[in-house]
């Protein structure tokens, strides 16, 4: 009988990609050693020893199937994603978005992995590539000896961008005389599996701001003291997750057309949209904490407390967590990785998740899932069989795999419709093209998933 001294594969990293990869590998019949350095080694962004801990927002973005993020979630569910199952069990109100109680979500992932008979969790830091096949999914905060190894061998010193964490406020410290409950365009949140009667059009707390207050707020953000990166680090921010002070520098109205946009939010006291608004999204199922949507920031903590108090509803807010920044590391995957995410110079080592140059929780999860299936293909003597490029997961795989031109820099991406091939010829209206892309993606992914299930059954 095989000994646990020699697992079939070692997964390094207990984040979204590592947890999903470990689960998929175990479900495919492999014995998995899942190594995670917490709690002995905690990064500045981590707060608990739980696996699958969400370090930034607790939102997994839109759950509408006609959006890129919603389509990818549908594909993950069809492929049997552990993380999507745990997210469904710990969902919190967030309009059309899928947001989770971060503690319940992490605990559910940790318990599921700990109870799986083919997974052994090892709480230890890994200083070098482990023996045998290994999947490295240490995420954007990769540090220590493994981080140094990646930077030395794969050029991680030149491949990074800065990501930021939004602040969290205590619910009972919000002044509701200056706030109202509503989701944009009164869009309801629908729990997994359909409408159970628990949907609400008031999932978000909205803090309206008039024009003079908004202008003073922007001026304060622009003048606020910031935590700056080290001199040897050139700040590079992911465009869809910019700190508010970076957006504010682009023009007075940038925030009002970004995270502070009032569109679709009617203040019941005036019957009109506010001039600007700060949206607060639930952090947990008890609705005792809310995060400031889109308010990633590198402002110093005292500055955050002072400036955010300019928002009338937050004048006396109790801050449970201030915003902060951290460096995200990724590698030049098209140049350095093979078709199975293996390092070309050392094929037994594979990378998964954000290290490969995708950005976002669900994108990381998808690459962890896919890395596990590509490993199974190799073990079975099959060629790599990722989802078709017409699917969102397959398109994300193509982003990681497609070589760039000599003057084109490889950069991280979220899922977006621009990754998909064009709609079939003959369609002129934009909505017709989009519907055709969605229908094709769903049909093609379901066919791929059915093939994978048959493969697993045969194994």
C-alpha cells in the first residue's frame, strides 16, 4: 500500500488556487500533501490560520451568468469546484454580486480539506521545491525562500503590481440618518439554487455626499499622507483595483464615475440620485461589519480615519480594519511555463493561481482547478485538454499561454469578454453577439465538463 511519506503530488500554498487544486487532485484519486506556512508565518495581509482566507474584498464579483465573472462561476460550479460550494453555503447579501462571510467561508474550506481522506495538511513553510511533482500556488504575497527562488529563477523581481485592501467599518457605528439601503438599480440578490424568498433590494448601505463635500473629500485624498513603496520598487497598479488616491489624481470627477458613482441609487429621502455615494457591502452574515466598496487605499491609517470621516454617514465610524497595500508577484507565464503550467526548466514543478498572471479570486480558483486536471491528463498519458478557448476558463488559459510580441508586456488580467473569440459571423447587434458568445461558452464548457466526468469515472 502506498505510504504517505511519498504523496502523489505536493501543493504549496493554502489560498484559493492551492485549495482548489488540492481538492480536485484528491477527487481525481491522487494523494495530496497540502503545505501552508500559517500560522507560524503570517503575511501582513493574513489575519487567521484558515485555508482559503480572503485577504482583500469578501466579494467574488458578479454572479449574473451574462457577465464574465458570473460565467466563470457557472463553469467552476459545473466542474465541481470546492470553493464555489463553500461560497454558496456562506453567502451574504450583496445585490447581484457573490459575497461571502469570510470567516465562515475559510472555515468551510479548511474543514473540507482536513476531512478528505486523500489530503494531508502540513502546516510548514517550504524553503525549496519539494521532492516529486509539485504545484506552487503561493499567491501574490509569495515571500521567504520560495519567493526568492521564484524571483531568482523566473524573473519575479520584474513581474509585479500593487494591490490594495479596502477598509472595514463596524455596522453599529454608521449614521443611518445620513445613509440608505439599496442595491444599484434595485437589483436583488438571489441565493444559490434560485429565489428562496430571502432576496433583498437593500443589500448595500449607501452613504450619499453632496457636491461641496465631495469636492472637499477629493482634495483631502489628494493631499493625504500615503504609505509609499520602497525606493527600489516601481509602483504598478492593476487597473480595475486602483487605490482611490491614484484615481483622484486623474481628475476631480474620476471617483464620482468610479467607486463613488451614484448611478442607479435613488435616495428615498430626495427621490434623486446623490451627487456621489460611498457604498458599503456586508462583510459577514451577521451584518455587523461592512467594507467600503472600491476604496482600496495606500493612505496612512490616521489619514484614512480623518478623511473618511468627511462622509456624513461615517463621521463617527469605528474602523475594524484600515486599508493597506501589498505587492503582487507573477511570472512571465507565456515564456516560462508549458501547456500544463509546468516550469520549462523543471517540468515537475507547476505554478497555479495568481503567480501565472491572472488577477482575482475566481480566476485564481479556476487556474488551480485547471492545473489539477492538466496534471491528471499527464499521469494518464493524455495530451493536455483544457476547456475550449470559447469558454471563459479556456480563454483565461489562453491568456496565460499565448506568447506576446517583443514590445508587448505580459500583464495580469481578470476575466472579460475581450478574452473570448468573436461571435459567429452574421450577427450585427451587440446584444446578439454577446448572447451568442454566452450560449457557445455554456455549451462548450458543459461538453468539456462531461468529458472530464467520464474520464474521472473511468479512472
